[in-house]
C-alpha cells in the first residue's frame, strides 16, 4: 500500500500535533455549551475520532454521510445524502467536521441545509483546505493544513475507497490513477 504513495505530504506526528491545537480551540469556543459535532462520512472519520477525544467539554456526536466524488478524482457537483443525521439541529450550535474542503460544494450544501433546518450557529473545522479547488465561497473557521493542488489520500481521504487507513496524508503516484 505505502509503495503506491509518491510523497508523504503531512506525517502522522504533524497531524497529531495540529489536532491537539484544534481541539483546544474547540474546547475554548464551546466551553459551557453543548454543541452537536457532525462528522461528514466517510472521509472525516479518523480526524473526528482523534480530534474529539481531545476536546475537553461536553459535546454530542452525530454523522452525516454524503458523497459527491463517487470514488473518483473530481466532484460530480451533485451532493447525495446517503445517511442523514439522527438529531434535530434546530436551535443547536453545530460543529461540522470535514477531512478536506476542495470545491467547497459538499460544505456549502450542508451549510445551506443546516441553516434551513434552523441551526443557531455553524462552525466548520477541516483538517485540510485546498483553496485552489474552490467553486463556492464557503470558508472553514478552523483549518489544520493548506494543501497544494494535488490529489491527496490517507487519514480518511480515499481514491476509489482505498487509502483511508493510511496514518498520514500523501500524494498518490500518478500511475495509480492514470
Ligand atoms: C470528499 C471529502 C469531502 C469532500 C470535499 O468526500 O471527504 O467530504 O469530498 O470535496 P468538495 O469540497 O469538492 O465538495 P467524498 O464525496 O469523496 O465522500 P467520502 O468522504 O465518503 O470519500
Ligand atoms: Mn467526504
Ligand atoms: Mg471520497
């Protein structure tokens, strides 16, 4: 598996250090509140797990499974809900957790949906931000790392459902997808 990676962009240690910093900011921001943390499956799973176990205040967790890439390299532009929340968001303070913002289409869809459902506030945390891909004006409140315009995998991010279980963020060798 690792020999299909051209380059490690963000090593495991750097992810862990950054995750601790982000968790402290979340603790500070939501201290005394009871936010609903929403993990966007499947990509956000490893980050959500590492992040939230370091948040030192009460939070509720739920998951939304949406997909727009269908395992490929490019967003289809159409966001499909595969699994909705079990929790009502009306009046709640939300913390949306993502692995990456690329075109921003997934997040702008979710933000609109949660506003429509009457959320009190929406905070976005993403491990990775790829500003070069943006097709909507959505912005994260908390960002782990900015990444260049390369197809990155690992730590939740997939190519054709593979590589989510890598402990680091890496760039695939071009021969894997060409
Ligand atoms: C990926 C990623 C983000 C989204 C970002 O999810 O995990 O959720 O795309 O891209 P965007 O900003 O261009 O919308 P994907 O749809 O591949 O589903 P997955 O998380 O199950 O892999
Ligand atoms: Mn995703
Ligand atoms: Mg994907």
